C-alpha cells in the first residue's frame, strides 16, 4: 500500500511537470470578449494577429514565429495576445459596440469589420497577414502586413 501511494504521487508529479512545461510552450490567445474583460482588470499592451485559413504566410508564422520560445514568453508576459480569423462570420461585441462581417455576400473573401477598422491602410486594400500592436490606452502603435520571422517578431515586440 505504501509503495502504491509513493508510485501514485510520483506519477502525479511527473504528469504535472509535463503539463506545466506544456503551458509554457504556447501563446495564451484571447478572443475579443476575453480581451475586454482582461483590459478592464489590468491595462496591458495588445498584440492582434489577423489571419485567414488560406493565408500561407499566416500558417508559416504559426509554425515558426508563434512556436519560438522567446516570442511565446514575450507575448505571454508583456501583451494580451488576440488571434482572429479576418473572415469570421461571428458577431463580436467589444467596447459596447457590435461588429459583424458586412462583406459576407458581397465578396469572395469577406473581411470582418474589426480587422478593417484596426488593420486598414490608406490607399491599400486590406491584406494578410496583418499584425496590429496597441499600447495600454488601446491606441495603434504599429502595423505589420508581412511575414515576420521569429527574430523580426521579437524586434517588433521590443519596440
């Protein structure tokens, strides 16, 4: 009985250490609803990654930059990170306003209102990948419309 208890405790500790280590290996992505709750508790910089399922560079960043341990650590410690499919059909309520995808029946790849609002550029059509960095006051400080390697991503997060 004593050995079974010791074995159980050892297995439990081993499983917990694997679980705790796994928690360090991913970005704690939030939805806009979760972001609003988090910002109300503690203001923090915000990192938003807009993507689409068909975007090859978005997928490449998922496999490289967003798997890099330094990028993961920086995002999880210094930012609220949001990942949003730019073509979602979801209705999102944020800041007391309702945002939808008004382009649903008008375009082949319809873009939701939120990425259009936060990641649009004058005289350029919306394009992916699109990364938006906001300060603690929820003001846009940087926008990136290209693939960022892990090194470039870290540089962007340091600014």
